């Protein structure tokens, strides 16, 4: 009987110890230094942001929040943003010595959108420039500053073609408002009755604009 009672006591003691250790798995180890964290960032020519982490102390997990409802657990992630704006980016790290968090404002400037101009006619010149230069335009005294050289729609389409279709006019531009100019039925961008319209580049999206 005594041996049986001793067995029960030892069993309960072992279970209590195991449960106590389990509860301390996420506890801070006072013998480990408290971690610190910082990060830098660099945008490439297409709006992808490269993040580089600097930490001290032992780190077991990384948790990024990029400010656009996207996250990552990588150490040094590369994140593609979809619009040009300022994002609040945060990074939390954890380790046996505790956790640390830091946040910074990250501005993207190089995200580009695409627009493809098409028509049911042919040989329509298309030019594009930032909206800020729209106003009274005199061709001989106020030359336009284009995103790219004028393009000519060389094929006709019965419906909107997909992006980068041969024979249409495709432009890339920074995320934001833009004005386009086009001349109907002339190989010269300064002839054929120029008129203009408005278009908004939307980062990493391709839009179709019909010209008649």
C-alpha cells in the first residue's frame, strides 16, 4: 500500500513539473539579453521594396507588416507594392530574451501602371504627358514633355485587346493622373486635329482606352 501511494505522489509530481515547463516555453529567459531590432529599405525601379534587418540578441521569429494588409515571416523580405503612397511598416522579433518591435514610414515612388490605346480605325498618333502640364497649348511655343516617344496605332481592333498587343499603343507611367493627346488620321503628332483626354495610371494594373 505504501509503495502504491509513493507511486501516485511521484506520478503527480512528474505531471506537475511537465505542465509547469510547458507553461514556461514562451517565458523570458533572464539569462538571455533582450533583443533589439532595426531595419532599412531600398526601392528598385519598379516599386519593389527590399528590407534589410539589423538585430542583436538571439532571434527565433520575425513578423513583418507592410502597411498594405500583407505580411511576411522572412528575415529580409522583398515586397512589391501596388500603389505609390506612404506605408507604415512594422517588424516584431521574438527570442528567448523577450521581444522587440520597430516601425517606420516607407514611401514608394516607382510603381508603374500600363495603358494600352486601341481603336477601330488605324494610324492614330498617341502622346502622353503628366496632367500637371495640361492647359492652353501652343505647339510652336510650348513643347510637350512625354513619358515616352509618340506611338502610332497601326492596327484596328473590334474589341479591347490585351496589354502589349502588337499594333496598339502601349505606355507605362508612374501611378497617378495623366493626360493623353492624339491626332486622328495623321502620321505627325502635330497634325490631324489634336485633342486630348484624361487617364489615371493605376500601379501594376493594365487599362484599355478606346480612341475614335
